[in-house]
C-alpha cells in the first residue's frame, strides 16, 4: 500500500488529498499540520473579527473530511527535515515518517523586519491564521488605538475586521499607496478614499524607524501613539525543507506543470511553490486560493500515479472592503481600455492579440469571462471584443469558440 505524506494543512493540502483519492482510494495519507485546526478558509478571518462568521462556518470541508478520505492528521506537529535518501520526514519530536510520495504544502510565514525596539511592544500580532485572529481579538478593546504596519491585502483586511471594534486604526506602509502590489496610483487612491470614509487613517510612504512601547517613531519624524501593533509587512514562502535537502528554490520551491520539485517523488503546491504564470510566461509564486487548490489537486493526482498538469495559473485577486469590491488578474501590459466613474474603474489590458489582465473596482461584471480569456489565451480577434467590453453575453464569442468553451450547446 502506497504511503503519502502532505506537509501543511491548508487549501493546497485539501486539494492534494482529493487529487490522491481521485486515483488511489486505499493508500495511506498522513497530513502534518502545525495548526491545531482542520482546513479552513483563511480569507475569512477578518470576517470572524467582524462577527460575520465563526470557526465552524469557516471550515473549508465537512467535519468528517479526513475520516471520509482515510487520512491521519498529526495536529500541532512540525516537519524539520527531509531524509530524501531513505524517503522519510523527520518531525520536531524526532519521529521519522516514511513516504513513497510527498507533497510540501507548507504555505508561508510573516516577514518581520528588524525594527529597533520591537521587543518593547507588549501587544503585537500577525494576521495570517485563525490563531492570529483569536489572539488579536483578545488583545483589543473598544479603547484600543491600533497601528498596522503594511497596507497590502493582509493589513487592510485586518483593518476592516477590527475597525468597528476599536477606537482608531492607522495603517502605514513604505509604499506610497494601498495595495501597491495589485493597484496603480489612481486605482489605489479610489480604494483609499473609500477606506478613509470608513474611519481608517493612513501614513503612506512612511514606516516605523523604531518603537518604544506605545509609541512608533516614524521615518518621516512623525510620532504615532498606539496600544496594539499588527505586523503585516509581507510573507515569505516556507522553502527551508526543500532548500536544505538540496532541491531547487527561488523565492519559492521551484515546480513544473506537474507540481514536481527537483527531488524525486517530492511535489509542492500552494503559497510555498514557484510555478509558471500563464499570463506573463514567468516563474512566480502565485499565492492565490484557487491556484493553491488546483496545484494541490494536480500534485495529488501525480503522486498517485496519474499524468496530470496544471499550466493555467495566473495572478488574481478578488477582495472587498466595506462593500467596495476589487478584482484583478493577469499582468498590466499593452494597450489599456478604461471606463471609470467617481466610484468605479474598469481597465482591460491587451497585447499581441491577447487579453493580458484587468482591474475592476466597484464593478465585477464579466470578470469570469475575462479570467477565462486570460487563462485560455483566447485571441482577442476571435471574439467581438468591443461587444464583450459592454456585455456578459456569450454572443461576443464566435460559434466555434462557444462550442469549445461551453460544450457545444450554445
């Protein structure tokens, strides 16, 4: 009987379990989980703080998911070494676990810069996991003044989650705009105005030079007083297991379209993996929920002996703050088509007869069609693109394209 080990217990791991079971119904699956929780929807932790959900409703799969799939889960355990010659995983307690096929789905960890005086801050938190959210919830009061370092996706979702539960929220970032990794200046300014209307304050193009408990001395000379500090500067993929075993790594664990690493019988998926971006043709870490699941599923299929590939991963985000939704995908290169109002912006980017990317803020119509065109590399010349800019109708596609995309019944 084949032995499978999955290191990590997030969405990529869930995909891997289901990928294995789609091929092999009887092999032994062991999941090594540092967290003491079943797989859950991490993007919902801010909604937990808002009181819009609870841990039970945050579960990504049913409570009997592992039992139904014949999995053993080792909760609260950490893998510290890969013994690739003997095909074993060593845990922090010294125990060794043999495998025939292994998937690293270990995700990422917060990056904490070496801020001077950080040790003087008694109430400081990260915001990546359910345990982080539970700890932060205990650390805030209605009188708390919260400083969040980082105006990216994690920092702003944290700010949204606690904004109605504390006295003030200030967000700082060295970048001059919010969501700098996915929005340009104009789009970011629209989102920032919306957040400011909800009570957030910003210190952009600025960050802490040093801390003294309850006070941040900023690089600009400004002083910000706070009671609670949240560090959301960024994340780093967990690549150490593969790197120390001699495998290929870049920013993430290097994988091919079958999710194979450079080490025999070892695969990787999710936020720790570095694969091909179908929209740009470059190797990148694509830390996106749908990509993580598909990478995990593909890895699981191949671990079990199939020959599957996933080569349609693209960067994409769908996120909302206080009712204003932003959706982005692909790369922002080539010619730009734009529509905008005071409360919305739509941008479509085309190059070499392909839709390369889009930004939609305050408007989400046709996002699925645009995403499909980017993934499938549908030639713009094969559709009525002028019509598609304005309508979600499949009539924008030629009959041949419609048959291929929609099963020949349109």
